[in-house]
């Protein structure tokens, strides 16, 4: 709200007034109206409010002592004796052309044991100071109670345990003639601040409605100071002043231009010689302490600076609000991607300006408003220390003069230096320390960085003409900090990486900044090597020139030769001279040989076209060791470009010459979490130049090899389904693989638990295989072997397998295997009797076990009798199966049970041998 609130004194009476629409006075209008707060305005009367200033009288039961306006929502907090009164800002819509500001008294905080000197109010946070105590509270919304008769007053539970600081506050109020009782200094943060022994009662003064907000008090901080003591006695001038709550908002973006979202909140208060800055938002903690060279009179905090006035100076200090707010906005800011100077960074004094008699200070945008009074008394006399008596009675004697009649009052409006100009000055000044390579250079540049960061976070900067200039300065400051951490020997050398990243500089540009042309350096700072190592290990879309790549090679040979193989595999080093690289690798190999180094040398030999050297290097180790060697540096086989996995020249060569090694290497990468299954799919498809929808044989080889070692059930089922789908697709489309599979069905059965031995009844059915299936025998065997194991989920595979249901004997075996896995034995027997009766008995003997054994005589025997009766002697296979089944059943059942199963119209000569066999077995047992 655009209003002015004052505490005015007239005829020994104190008034609280709010001036609305005050700008019309500066425009020349002299019309003024006076109204009471909450007064209902008539329509005819209110139309005149457009062109006149309104003075709103705000009556209080006790004289107001101090006042604070909330910068977030415009609410008002007034401090009185033993209580605080909160007024909510309201917008009264008179008509569509006129909206008037007004206040509504909504809440009273009754505060015991505290004589309020100053208050600060922001976003329902309240800071209260007495002469030596600071209390910070938060009004938290609570759930509406179902009981509407609940009292509005909410008493905060008083404290379980008082602070161990001596007598109570009431005792301190007693007037003593010659003694002052001091309590111990205390600092209580968070939950502990409840122990401050200052109970607070809330009294709601709003008319209760469904929308009435109910609050409870949350204690955030309590701090008590003790008066300074000196050899001359007790200093009674130790008093707190300038309490302030400063909000910091989310970084301004175009989409949030009209929405200011509170991000962080800071509280500042000061003693005569020391100032304290706390963060009171998500976490309550002390951020900075400010030591003044002289006794301070007043201070004002801004997101960028702390301005302090003393008896003769206007001083300016840096603040850490933007550093703390940046971490509130992004908890992961301190990583290898982003960085920000620490909150604990020592504060600096920027400048001091002399003024005669500063009395009051305030801040507005880029202006400092300063009120001064030139005293007529002798300055030297004023500076003489005076010993004050230790009696409190002396406090009651105060000389008062009429300020209106006093000469020497001045009002100054000081324009602060623009952020960009001050940033340039700080950068220029930091260069005086550049050659010395001290922490002072980093400190100055960090201050400049925070200065720009604070300006960017300011919502008003979005509409500012210097927004782009600020962003450019921000990137430049990141580059300067990156330079420092790259060149200086500092414990925070790792910060070179995130600062260079935030600067937007390419690796080539960074190299140009740090390495002068023709400069021969034998040692390099850790920060520079850290930056290069991490930048080269990432998949950047940047290729260094041949000269730059060779320079990087030389740098690592001198600084960290072990990293050479990894450096050479970076996509950024594509243009490096392979001959030079081999020379460096050979030197390193003499000291620290490794498989990765050998593979890197082979890679460089391929780039040079030296196949003899390539073969020599690859023959240095066995294939299994080479496959594991790729785990140490996966980029020898695959690289990423714009998020897509791309095969290297090495991978292309292995595909043609050693596909088995390539597949084994990719399996090793997958099992060591160096490549995901989907990435491996894309890798083989791109390697074999296949479209997205076709599966190359090399990818199927990879799936089959992965099945041998894979232990994760989720991935296992996915792989089983994939290979099953591929086998089915080839068989249904009569499609041969484009290359010879690396493993046959027999190899997989012998090496992989997920490929089972093919059942005898399946072999029996396939013994009459069609000649057209001979070309696809391997795929058929692999598919049948998969279904003969217990690994694959039949329910998941069934939709895929249905494509082969009518495909002759192959389809029959697949169909019956699925029925069997699902426990549908009778349906499987029906299918076999219908299409291949010879295999029915073999099936029954193999599959019908334990509880399913009864299917033999309850299902198979009656079905064979029935079908034999219908076909007679025309189907020898049925008769043969019936005889075999009777022999098996005769061995399983008692004679009476066996006899009951035989058909009444059966030929005695046919069944009698089986009855005799069953009877003889009974006699023998």
C-alpha cells in the first residue's frame, strides 16, 4: 500500500495516523479529509477522495511507542506498553473507478515482561527489541476448530524451564538506589527460544467469520545482551537499535513478473559498536557480525549493503543476504555445476563518508536519505567521556529543547553508486592482488559476484534497462572467480569447475585465458587440472582444435599422466594428433602399465591406420581381460552426442573383426552400470545401421550373453521377452539373421540356466520336422529351450507366442509347452491326441507327476479308448499309444481300479495281457 504512518505528539497526547493518497499534495492539491479507521464512506463523499489526501485516525487504548509496516503485504504493527497491535491493510472498492485504502485492527499480542523499544514486522514475522533484549516471533496459521465457541485468545504455554540468567524480569523493574542487576547474556535459537520466559497472549479483534484467520505464536530467536563495562564503571549507553526484517524474493523471471514470492527473511539489529545479521526464514542462524570503528547511531539494511551512521560518518558494509538466499532458492547450488560464495565469507567495509552530526537514516531504491544536525557545542567537549552515575534515578532527568527552534538541521538524499559501476570498481581493485595470488583477490571478486547476484534477485531488476548488463556482469564475475581458483593454490580449488560452467565459457576460451601463446609451464595449479579433468570426462559438444588438444595432452602428461588414457577418449580430443598421443602413452606405459592404456594405444593405432600396431596391442591380453578393460574407460566404445549414444571407430572395427569381444565388453559395461539396457539397444542399432524397428543379430547376441550373467529379475524378464519376440518374429516371417549368431542353442543350454534341456516329447514331435524348418532349426531350438526352463513368465510371453500357434509341429510344441506351464494338462493332451498321438504317452510320462498323475487314467486312457474305437485299425499310432498307456496304468493302479477303467465292450484278448500283468504285480508285492 502507498501510505505513510506517523506517531505524532501534540498537547502531551500521542496519536497514530495514516496518510493516504498523500502524493496528491505534491501535485498541488490542498484538499485534506480526516476520517476514523474503519469508517464507512458514503458514495458521494468518497468521489472526492480521488483528488485529496486522507488522514486516517487510528485510536489506541495506550500511547503508541513504535510502528512497523510489513513490506510484503502492507499490514501494520504498532508497539504499545505491554502489547502489540496488528492492523490489516484493506482495499475498499467504492466503485469500478475508485479503490480506497483502509485498515482493520485484527490482532493484539499481549506481551509480558517486555518493554518494547522498537518493532519490525514482515510476512507475519515480528522482531521486538528492548534496551538489551531481542525476541523474534512468527505468527503461524492454525486449523480452524470445529467448535465455533472456542475463544479467540490463545495463550502460549509458558516455559518449562526459565533461562538461567538470574532474577525474573519483574525483579529487574524495581528501582534501586545504587545497584543495577544484570542478567547473563543468552542466545536461544529455534525451539530453545521458548525458554525466554516472555509469555505472549493472542487476542483476536476481528468479527468472527468462516474466513477468520487464527494464529499461534512460534518463537524463533531470543537474545539478551549485557551492558558494556569499562574501568570507569558501568556504561548505560549500551542499547539496541535499528531492528529490521528484510525480505528477499525469488529471482525475477518474466513469467513471475507480477508475482513476488518470498524466498528468505533476514533480521538485523545493532548495539553501539556491533551489528548482528540473522537468517530467520527456513533456518534461524547468525550469518554475519559487524564491528564498527565508532559508536553507531542508526543502521539500515538492504539486500546489497548495510549502511551505518556514526556521530561523524556514513559507513557502508557488504552483506551476505544474497548468498544465503541463493542457497534457499537452490539447495544444490554447491555442486560441480553451480557455486556461490559462502555465507561465512568475511564482510568488508566498502567506503566511509564524512557528515556532520548524522541523526537518522533510511533507504529507498537507490537512494539513501540522511538527516543531520550540526551541533553548536564544541566538538571536542562533546567527545570527552563523562562518567555516569550508577543510579537509575539519574535516568529520569532529561533536558528537552524545542527542535523546531534549533538551527542546523539538514536533509541529504544520496544516490548510491550503480551496481555495475561498483562491480567494475571492485574488479579493477582486485587486479592489484592478481599477481600476488592471495585470498584477497578471491574475496574481492566474491564480493563483486554477490553484489551482482543480489541485484539480479531483485524483482525490480526485471524491468530495468541494465538487466542484460547485470547478467553479462554475472557471467563475467563467474569467469574471474574461475580464473582465480584455477591459478591460485587454494583449498577450494574445485570451485574452478562450477564457476567456469556458470560463466558460459567454452573449454577453448578457458584455455586461452589461462595459457598464453608460446608459454612453457612445467607446473599447473590443482584447480585448472580439476576443471580440465571434469570437463573432458563429460560429453560436451565441443571439439578442441589440434593445437589445443595437443596442449591439453602435454598438460596432463606433466600434471597427471595417469589420466592420459581417459583424456584421449574424450569427444573433445577428437582432433588430437594420434602419433603424439602414442608417444606420450608409451612413456607412461613404462612407469604405469594398464589394460586401459593398452586399449587406448590400440585406439590411437586405428586412428593412424596402423593395423600391425593395433593387433600387437590387442594381443597383449586375453579377450576376457580386454573386455573388463573397457569398464575402466567406456568411451573407447561409446560416446554421447546431444544425449544419444554413438559408437566409436573402435567399436566399428570390433564389430567387423571381433564381434564376440564387443558383445562381451558391452555386457561388462551393463553389469557395472556403465551403460543402460536402452542405451545398449540404441548402440547396436546405430552400429549395425539398422532402423529403429529392426533388431540386428548382434543385439540379439548381446541379449543372449546378458541372460547368462544377469541377476536382476526385472531386467531378466525383459530380456527373456525380447529374445522370445525376436525368435517368434523370425520364424513367423521366415527371416534369417543377417550375421551368424555368436552362440548356438546348444551353447546357451550349456552356459545359461534360463535355457533348459528340450523335453523328449518335444524332440519326438520335431523328429518329423518339415524340411522348410531346417534353416531355422537354431531359432526353433532356442525358443523351445526357453519354454522348457522355468525362467520366462508364460503369462507375459503368451501374446507373442500365439503367432506360432498354427505353424505346424513348431506351433504344436510351443502351444503344448504353454498349456503345460499354465497347468492345463488335459487341454495339452487333447491337443496332442488330435495332432500327434505318438507323443501323447511320452508327454504324459514326462509331465504328469505327483498330484497330476491321475490325468493318465482319468483323461488319457479314456480318450485313447474312445478315439481307437472310432478309428479302428486305421490308426496304428493310437493303438500303439493305447497299449503303452495301459502298460503304464497297470503299474500304477490296483487290479480292481484298473478293471473299472476298461471299456465294457472291449476285446478281451486286447486287454487281458494288461490285466494279467497288473494281477501278477499285485501277487509279487
